[in-house]
């Protein structure tokens, strides 16, 4: 066999791009940054140049401890050798191949690997490029499923207040964060919302799942009474909500939601874009909480964040409903040019290997108690009104300054970054933590000692 692939020059180009990637840009105007205060950021940028293991390095050479896994993405830490090599090799072997009426081996191999770690009945995977696309895909599959089985009147989608399901029109319609909705018109019709489960008055400083609030699941019965079950296609919820500032399900809540869905023939979708891939000590939160959803949406940790990719896990009974009719018919008129992209598949396969080789999901469980002790030790600090934790997720909620919501946590965030070399994330006045699962007790000590110091000094 002759190899007539073009021989590319290997010197020069790489260095040129590496220099650009690691130094302060000459101009910053053109890039409209997502979910950012652009003018404030560009006046005092925080630019990351490289990363390895638990640390980022900034363009000015400071090493920053990553308390966020990037953005809930890098569960195996940064620049892990297997993943780096897999992507490097893949791009030189097959850079792109279509998956519409064509294929290449990797998404088939990856889907098999994924269903092996998913709940038993979720044996089919639809690939996307992001959490938002995974959510829109799951919502569309739910609608098309009911139609395929002769219940096309089931068009209503139920989300939850404070829910975050990405930024597509489907996701913001079922989502429950006012700022993500109010600027964008009338959204999808026929959507309703459950109440959220954050109840600081009754549940402040719970370790793990809060005890109070299972009765909030009965909201679903209320919506069934209002709309009639025959109009409702699906309920979508995050088992643990992240973007709203970490909101945990009360004990028994998810199981009760499942029961009500079963009773009324409503599909249950778990949005596990942040909880998937070990964050709560199992591959999926569905397994940790022992509740079986009909679909699970994922992204982020699927490729350890290094190549954009999402995946929707779909129950056999849903998938099989589509596999009727003439075999030359396309069963689902949905897909993305990059569904099952070779680089993303290579990254995901190597990511799964890394998770397994290092037992990272189990590690999250092993460290959970230490993590919980460390974060709850901050409860007596000034302005701390609640602390929430599960797996290697943590949230510290601060009282808002009068008339300036978010300002106090933002000050903690910038001081941590600029003065203490620690990356945290804030939403409103909630500090949210989701470190790579490779962290050690030493890293946990450093994160919370730093936070204790900074919160203690922030008026
Ligand atoms: C639960 C959940 N769903 C969906 C998304 C959207 O993912 P993406 O930003 O990849 O579109 C996120 C992102 O944080 C998320 O947390």
C-alpha cells in the first residue's frame, strides 16, 4: 500500500500559532465574548496560555490552581497524555468525515463504549457538539417519539425554574433563568415549569442532599391536572443544577418525579451536561441517585473538554419506535455536520480510557467526605448564608450586598484569581466549585484555605 498523503512541513507553523496562543493579543475588540462583561474584561483581562494537570498558566506566567475543571469540563485534569496523543494522531489520519449516509469507525466504537457505562436501558447514542445541542436533540426526539407512536398531541415540554439547559431556543424555553430568556422573544410555545428546589430557609448547610422538599415533585401532578397528561411530551431537569448556583434535589425528589412521569406516560430527560462522567461519583447522576431517565443529555466531560462534543443517551424503547417503516427511509430528520466528528471521537475514547485507568469516578466518591468537611468548615465566615455539596461539586452562597447582587462574589473571584492564583466560578453571589477529579487532599486544603482567607477579607 502506498501512502500518498501530503507531507506537511512540521517546523515553523506550530511555533507561529503557539506564540499567538501564549501571549497577550495585540487587539481584543473583534472577539465578542460569550456570557461575559466584555468591556470590563477587556479592560483587565484574565488570559490563560497553557494547562497541565490541576493547573493553568496565565499569559504572564502565573500558575493558577483550577477549582472549576475549566467550566465543568476537564474531569481528568488538563493535557492528559493519552488524550493529547489520540487527538494528535487522529487529525493526521482522518480530519473529517461525514456521518450523513456515510460513516467512519470511530462514532460506532465510541457509542458502544458509552452505552457500556450508561444505565442499562440507555443503549443508543446521538452525537452533537455541545450541551445546548444535546438538549435540543433530546427535546426533538421526545416530540418525534410521541408522534411516531400515534400520540402526536403530546407536544408540551416541562422544565423547571432555575434550570439551565444551554442557549438554543429549546433550551432557553425549558430553562428557568430569567436573564437567559427575557431578551429573546416568545420562545417555544407550550412550555411550563416546575418550581425549583432551592430552599435555604429549611435546608441551609445540608451535607449532600437536602432533607426538605420532596413535596415539590407534586408540582408535576399539578401541571398534569392543568394541561392534561395527553398533551405532555417530556420533563427535563438537571439532577443537580449547576449554572443556577448548584441546586441539589431533595431526598426522594427525583424518584417521585420518575413515578409521576411513569404514571402519565411522560418521558423523563436528565440533563447531565455537568453531572455526567464522574462528577458525582458515578458515570451519571442517574446511577448515583438510582433513578432511570428515558434520555440523558451530556457534553463537557465526554471529551474532557478538549474537543467540542455532546451525546444524548436514548432508551431502547424510544429508539426502537423509530426503526419501523421502509428501510430506505431516514428515521429521524435531525443531525449536525459534526455529529461524530473524528477528532471529538478520538478525544472521547481516550478520555474514557483515562477515566477508567485512573478510577476517577470512584476517586470522586473517595474524596467526597474530605471535600464536604473542608467546604463546610467555611460556614462561620462572614456573609456565608449557605453551603451545598455533592460528589466533587461545592457551592458557597454569600449574602448579596444591598443593591449590588453578585458584586461580593465577583470580588472574591477576582481576588482569588489575581492575588491567590486560584480559579473559581461565580454565578450571582454563589461561588461554584467543580475541580478536576484528579485533585488531591492537598489541593482541597489549598482551595478552601484560600477561600477562607479571601471571603474573610471581603466586605
Ligand atoms: C445542565 C446544562 N445543560 C446544558 C448546558 C449547555 O452546554 P453548552 O454550553 O455546551 O451548550 C450546560 C452548560 O453549562 C449545562 O450546565
